[in-house]
C-alpha cells in the first residue's frame, strides 16, 4: 500500500516495510557494509532518485515479495571475514519469481550475475549464489503481491472492462497474498462481492485530463451519498490520473457506515506473451495500491490518494458530464451469456458539450467585459452553506449544504492548454463579429 511505501532519504533505496503485529519498521533491502547508515524513511514519491528494482536481478520492476529468516553471508576470501546481514523480505520481478517458484537458484544467479557483469568465478557471484540458494531453500510458503511497484501503465480499454473487473474480483477471492489492510479474508470477500455487482464506469480522455488538472487543488470535501454514485462501482480513467500515485482505477463498496474504497495501478510489464499470460491469470490488470474505509462525512482533499476519485464523483454530481453505454467486446458478451450472467454494461462518461444557453451567457460576459480576458480555466469553489428561500412567497429560509464544485467557462476545462485558448479566441472572434467593440485579449 502506498502509505507504507518509503524510501531512504540518504541512499534512495525503496525500503522494506516490516510489519510486527501492526507496528511497522523500515529496513534497507540490503544492509550496506562499513559505511552503513540507519534508514531515514520518507515517502517514496518524494524521492527524486528512487531506486526500486528486483532484489535478485537488479533490473526489472519487482512484482512479488518473498519472506525468509534473516540471512547472513560471510565472505572469507579476503584478509578477514566480512559478514553481511540481509533483510527478511525479498522483492522479485516476474521472471526471477518464476525461477524461485521452480526452485532454480542456479539460473537465478546466472541471470543476476549477467546483469551485474560478474563472472561465475567472481567472489561477488559466489556470495550471490549462496544468498539465492538460501532464499530458494528457506523461503516461507507463499509470496505477497507487491503493491507499490512503478510498472508501466497498461493500455486498458472500455470494451474489456468487464473482464478486468472479473479478474480483479478473482484476485480478492483467490489465494494471492496482499499486504495490510487487504490481508483480511472478510474485507476481501466484501470487495469481491462489491465488484461482482459494480457498475462499470469508463472516464473518457478529456474528462480524465480535467480530473488530472484539478485533483491536487481539491478543497476539503465531505464524502456523502450526495456525491458517491449509488451502489458499488469500478471506475477507470483513460490513463493514470496523478503523477504521484499513478492511480488508474478505483472501486467503492457501500457499507453500513460508509464505503470501502480501493485505488489501483494498472500493470504493464515487459514480458514474453506466455509469461504475461501467467501474470494476467494470477494477478490481472489492476493492482490495489491504496485501501481505505471512508465513513460518511469523512473529509478528503487534494493531498489524499483518493483526491482523483472524489474530484471525479464531484464533477459527475455537478452534472458537467453525460454517460452513455459503450460497446463491450463480443467475446466477453458471449462468455457472460454462456455463464447466464446479466449482459455486461460499461458506461462511458464524458464532459457535456457546452450548452447553447451557456454559449450565449459566455458571449454576454465577453460583451460586457471591461476589456480583460475572461478566466479561461475552471477552478474549485469550496464547500459552503447557502440560505435557500422556500415556502409561501419564498419567505422562509433553510440552510443548504453546497458541495465543492468547479467554476469557470464550460468547454474550457483544462487550464492553460492550447485547446482552451483556441476555443476562447474563437468565441471572442464571434463576439467581435457581432459587436463593434471587441474586447482586447491581453492573454
Ligand atoms: Zn539508506
Ligand atoms: Zn528480477
């Protein structure tokens, strides 16, 4: 989970998070020699030069974590014996993991030595061989899916979302170990059941760009039934929405006191097709990277990993978007029919085209402007209360909670983008055609 994803401020190594019954300590993956230092954990995303590789080959992005007892390697080749102590957690990429699963420490060492440029007779290669042999022989049963990897995002498609969803539900139901808090069987069952029933939402690229643009500024937002779409849902953006967490999708499952919410990264690996198939079968396309229980009225803002999801909910609740069914792959539809399941549905959500009314309002604004260009981007207005008039003669007032909303010209969703400027200037030109005194565009 990303909140446990720490790196050492001194050396840049992604640190192992060791859980001692809820108390987490952070260790270097390999304890350095004489010049060793204590790990100084900072959130990994804050490190400019993060080093996170497979602990075996030092080349590929890791995918699995193996557990062993503490391993000590003593090298006796030099003038005096040198002891190196290693951590008890070993991150392995998909290929190295396959070798570990096959108990093939010889190939594992050959692969790693080749990556380091060591010959089999080199002392380093021999120490490595000893470590690999020990990992393979003494590893505890099972392995944990690493949920902090920075894999390339994979190209998800709206048409295959039902299959992606089914595989994800299978991951929660199946034997693959996940870190806390997803190591709880009951939670996993709830999440899988929620996904089975989930409405599937695909956010088109323009809406995704809008969310990416505004999520960091999200004001404090209370999560309530007003903004969370009813039932359970799985929502996928056209591409990862934030550079910090690279979240590609999120799901929510209603609970009596709120919602279980999980964010996912998509899993793209550079593997041969057969190895990739194995990963898709075991893991799927989405890896849970952040899980939270949101109680009703819980407050989320731009610093939260859930900012992108909450911003997307708000924009949908604000009715800036429209949804329509989008075709699902025929092979998936047929598989659903064979299994006598309800036909799968994916809703494509996009930003509404500017309405005629808003276009004329825009023109009016341009006409009455004092010569300064109108704002060409949208911005958040924070949550507030409004006194709503009601009753006979609108004589009574009641307090109404207003959720944060995006303000700014329709059709100009993305701050400072070229598209916005072109649209803006077209409108100004149209206004200029109609009125003799065009506003000067000082932008
Ligand atoms: Zn360090
Ligand atoms: Zn590897």
